[in-house]
C-alpha cells in the first residue's frame, strides 16, 4: 500500500510539474508575442517618411558570407567591382492586396514581407502577419542577385536606383512592376524587376541585362533565403510537445519531399545539382520558396554560416551575352500561406510542404473531405463536427464490436472478482479460471483493444491534418471561439472533453488492479489539463468524438445488460 501511495503521489507530482512547465511556456509565448520591432512597412494611411529604417547591421556586415560562388568559378577571378558600397540601406515599399514588401536598394533583397489577409493577432485588424523580417528578434529575408565572372553581386551587393519610394497595385490593374536600375562603368546596364499580381503570393523576380560593353558578359542568377534558427513569434507547441516542422525543404527526383531541420544543417550542409524543382523555408502555416526555371539544371544548397544563419537557395547556369546583346534570367518567389491547392499549381510537389507526416495518405483525403464540407456549410467548426460524424459512421461497426466486448466484460465483472478472491494465492489457477469464464461467456478480452488500435492511424492523421491546415487559422466557430487554431479562451471545450472522458470511463469495467484503477481515475483530469492548450479545432473534434462514442457505448451497454437480466 505504501508503494502504491508513493506511485500515486509521484504521478500527481509529475502532472503538476508538466502543468507548471506548460504554463511557463505559455506565459513566455504571450510575452514574446507582444514584443514589437520597428517595421519598414508603413501602413497605407501613413505618409512615406523621407528616411526609412536600414537593415540590421549584422545583415550588412556579413553580406559577403551570404553570397554563393557560381559553379566552377572562384571569386578571386572576378573583375574589379563597379558596385557602390553604402550603409544607409534605403528601403522602398511595394503593396498589393495580399502582400506588403520592403525592398533594400542595396542588393534588391526583400527585407520584410507581411500578409494583410492574415492578421498577427485577431484583435488587431491593423497588424498584418509578418513573414519576412530583419530585426533584433529574427532575421528572415529573401536574397537574389547575379554572381559569376561579371556578376554585379560577386564582390559586394550592387546598389540600385528606383524611380519611386512606394509602388502600389491599384484596383483594376493586372500587375505592378518595380524596376530597380544599375549602371556599370563599362557599359553594362542591369534592371532588377519585381512583378506582383492581384491576389497572388507569387512574385516574378527577373534580371534584364544589356551588355553595351566591348567584352563578353557572363553571370549566374542566385536566389536564397536567409533565416535565423529562432522559431516564429506565432509558434505554438501543444500540450503533447508535438511541434510543426521548422526548417528547409526541397524536392528531388528520388525524393519528392526532402526536409532538413536547422539542427540537421548544423551537422551537415547540402548541395546538389537537380532539374527544375524548388527550395523553401517552412514553418507552421506559412512558407517562403524560390522556384527557378524548371527547364534548367539548378545547383541547390543549404548551409549554416559562421554567424549562425541558415541559408537555402539555388544558383542557375551561367548566362553569356556577347557585346551589344541583351538577355534575361529570372525565377519566382513565393511567400505566403501553406495553401496546398494553390501550391500544387505553382510547382510539382510544392504542396507537400503542408506536412502531414508519414500518415499523409490518410490526412490528404480527410482534408479534401473537410474542405468540401466547408464549401457547403461555410463554417470550419461545423465542418469539423460533420467530418467527425462521418468518421464515426465509417467505424460504427468496428466501434460497436469494441463497446460490446467492454460491456460484456462489465457484465461478468462480479464473477471475475469471485475468481480473484477464490484463487488469490494461486495465479496459475486464477488465469485458468478466467480463461474458462471467457470461453463460457464467449468474451474476447482483447476485443475492446483491437478495434481502437485499428482506428488510431485515422485519429493521428486527422490530428495532423487539423494542426497543419492554415484554413483553420483565425477561423471563427461560435460565440466565444473566434479562432479554431488557438486554445479555447474560457476552457469550455477542454472541460467538456474531460467530463465526457470521465463519463465514458464509468461505462467501462474497472481495471482489476486497484493501483491501475486509481491511475485511470486521474486520466480525465490529466487529459483535461493537456487539452487546455490544444487548438480549439482539435479539442472540438475530441469532444464530438467522445460524445458520439459515449452515446454508442451507452446504448450497447444497456442492451447487453437488459439481455443478461432476461436470461
């Protein structure tokens, strides 16, 4: 008894520690979420100031380490640079209905990018979600340029000129074009062109080169994403410690979805020549990705710099222009939500960045079903409820077999207690008597477990589908639940889940071991605490599933008890 009491106290202490840890993590997340850095993006209602914030000092100081070396080319072979070194970091702004960009004229890199259609916090409609940024909290920028023998970024980032400080996509326009101009001393002229479209998170990044010099010009296009290892401010780890993937991903001919955590890159860098493809930095709900020319062999790489930044990108084959000739080279850059149907259309297998794990073959059909239900009802919470009902209906007979087995075990519980008392000193005879009882009553003691095990892959697949779906982010349900992707603010759903779990437990036969019985009594309490921090959409699924299971189990249990009473 003393040992049992000690174990029980230990279990309660462990639960308390886990709860305290989760609470500390939760408060830290809330504190981090309110940290604000000076943004380079000015709201549409504000006037553009004469001086805009420069990039972080580290970004400028370590720019040389960022730039890749073109294949079969050493930077020592470069011709004298004609670029202008600056430290002011003049920023221009580009705005569409779905994107807001801050572009540094030194290098033409995207230093900040926000998504007006996605809010950072639901209660602040004027604060869009920031995906790319460069500040004290996080460096996450998109870089591109020209390297190689005559590349304007080979020996320092080129300084461009722009005709305006702000570019805005006006209603009714098909696109907005941003031209950044660079003029070399030898007669080479380069235009870096950004083309953005209404309703699109895909940006065309093109270089137009005019070789008006007396010599042949040669250069390679590169595009890369530079990011620190810190999680995004909106990162959330649920009570089970299951984190969405954060790291680098790309596609290969022999592996459609290859991914590296930042820790993986710390141990070993990646470099390979691959046809077409893409390379991305993936986080919960959002991603950024470079998609180069699909008809060329690209050199892809992912590495960690000496200063601790993760860099993932590509380098295209060399473009060669004879004197007096012009040419063009470019790629596409995506920065936005992990909308798998939209990503499918952009590049093959880019939709796999919506990472459902090894049970993707279950999660994908469930997502298709969920989106079609939502198209009919118009509410993601209602869609989750109806999806849960359909899943429960699909496993109705299997669940019924499980509940019937548990009900029969409950029915013969008094006989089992008598056997344990009768053969308390002889475990072998006790086991033989139990087996004879099971045979006589036609009960399979494993009948209640096997159906549950069969259903577990579906439950896990559904779990990850709900976790990864950006569609649920800031999606309202009813009344107090304004966002299905965050925890229930008043803990109503977790408490309902705990209560339903407690009632279901009462319908099952108690464990034969007293210690096990005590631990099982604490299970609803433990799960309730865990589910306090689960996204409301996930808890909603569990509540509905428990209620349906409870109703089914209650009916079956009563049927068996009535049949036994008549016998």
